[in-house]
C-alpha cells in the first residue's frame, strides 16, 4: 500500500540523511585535523627557513673573512716559530 511504501521510503531517506550527516561530521573533523597539521608544518618550515638564513649569514661571514683569518694564522705561526727559534738559541747560548 501507499502508506507502507511511503513509510519505507521515508525510513530509507532518513537513514541516508543520518549516514550523510555522520560522513559530513567525520569529514569536518578530518578537515580540521588536516588544517592543524598544515599550520604546524608551515610553522616548522618557517623555522627551518630562518635557520637556513642564519646559516647562510654565518657562511657568508666565514667566506668574507677567510683571507684575513688565514693571514692572521700565518702571522701567529711565524711568531711562534720565531719565539721557538729564539728560545732554542738561548738554550744553545748557555
């Protein structure tokens, strides 16, 4: 009969509505979790980009000052060799 068919159809439609409502709620939760994960990833990437920039600055400093530092080390080695020779001469002179 029409009433039985209508009741059955209404129950089926209500079940479909319930299923779709649950699926939508699950999708919204997943969307929120994905957005939170995306935000965390972007924050981490920003931190990594800053660390990379800091390392780049440090490398630039080392490269720019390499010649100066190398000359200073050579002078320091020469001064130590001169002091060693001087002290060796003092031992021999005694």
